[in-house]
C-alpha cells in the first residue's frame, strides 16, 4: 500500500543511537583498540601502532600490553 502524501515515515531505529551503543558498549575489540591508539597518539604525540589506521597482526604495537584491554 502506498503511503499517504502528507505522512512522514518514522524510522524503525536511530542510526545515531546504534552508533552510540557500539561506541560505548565495549563489545567491539578492534574499535576499542583503534580508538585507544588514536587517543594515545593525541596525548603522547605518537600512537602505539604506527600508522594509526594499520592495526593488524602484521603491524604489532610498540607496547602490546598497553593496548590490550583487561582480561585479554
């Protein structure tokens, strides 16, 4: 059925709320490590993983224990 012309559709979810839950939820380890590395670089002048966006096994951090979260 075609919606009426004067009706604005209501989204089933908010993209902003989903992003906020991913960012603050702590359930995404790669994101957590990346944001930690970026914050470290902002405060200390150099990230634990250089370049900042290349956080993968072939490019290990300079201080692995610092970047890993608790329980890892």
